[in-house]
C-alpha cells in the first residue's frame, strides 16, 4: 500500500472515535486494518466510514471492517459489472444520511452498497453519462473524472476540479444535468438533503479570497454562509451522528460541532499534496 493511502487510512481511524457508531468500537487510532484481511488489500484506492463501519476498496475488491472485529470482502465486479477491455477500476464512494454508493470513476458505473445484513450486498446499478470525461486515444481511453462526489436527494453532485462549478447527475436516469452556477473548492453531503460547500469568497477589504463554509439547499437552489474558515481547506468530511464537520487545514484537522466554532482535533503528516485527497 502506498504512503498516501496509508496516511488516509490512519487519519480515518484517528477520527472514528468522533462518530457515535465507534464510541463502543474496537477501532483504535493508528490501528492497521490490513492485518484483519487475508490476503490483505493490494492498494487502497477509496475509503470511507459509514454507519459505524470502515469501508474501503482497492482496484478489484470491496472491504468492510465492523466494530466487533468482523471483516467482509466482495469483488467489485459483483457491484459494478465487468471491466471493459483494456480498462481498469478506479473506485470512489459517495454517501448521504442513509445511502452508500460505489462508483467506478473510469467507466461512470454507480452501484448502491447495502450493509444492512452485515456483509456488503450489491444494490441497483446505474450508468452515469461519462462521455465528457473520456477521450479515445486510439490505443487506450483517457479518463479525467471529477475529483469529489456527494449525494443529496435524487442527485449526485460532483466537482470536476477544485474551484469548478458543481456538476450534477440524475440518480434516476444517469443523465448529466446542467451545472450549478455555484463553484466550490470542496463539497460533502449534509443533513436534510443539503450540501456543505467550501467557497472562496472575496474578503471584507475586497482583496483576496476567504475560504467560507456554505450550506447549499438544492430544493431552493440557494446558498447560505455559515462562517469563514481559518486558512485553505484541503478536504472536508461531515459526520451525521455527531453533527460534526471535519476540515483539513494545513496539517491540522479542525472539528466544527454543529457547524460552530472550530477546534483542532488531529494532526496530519505534513504533505500538502496529500491534503487534497482527504
């Protein structure tokens, strides 16, 4: 497992005690979950925490670790179907309050992951309109997919790049919808079908841009400012159970309970390139 992915795993484990589902869990900060799996995963490609469980994927398998020590492994093709000829998997996760989606960012395939029975089970599958991200280079297909994803209602939201306008996909048809006028540096699902955004707003003196936390309401198509953030944000995560936003700012993770005052809660390895992948 490469160092970037290892640090991501250790960071998540350090933050799991903030979630209600992990308060009685056997997830100790710094624990190496790879040791629970035989054989271990080859290369961590995507990771998330959902309903008190740690869910991650390499390029061929989906892994689930539960607080009571159980582990489950499922092939990605059970969820996403076969890999196209000459292609490979590049998994990512998107989630909201009740749902977890697994994406193949190379093909645009999306599948729901059902964890209600313990072992992960594949749900319905959807093909997203992915033509805008692919280019046939003759001997291979080049794909430049979005860098972040979030679920809200019947829509998948995505950032094609940090600072780009927010892209949307229908979860009913897979079609790409008109992009929002709002641009963001980071997006994450929030409660009640809303999104949290980090936007660069002009400062009070009219000079420079201030990273600002916003709440976006898809139903009203409105954004409301919450507060300015202390410094540039590398990534954000929201925990519904504790109503806490986590934001990586420099090498420090800040916790914002109920979107209130932020306080340092963890320190990251000093690697700014890594920050953008939290």
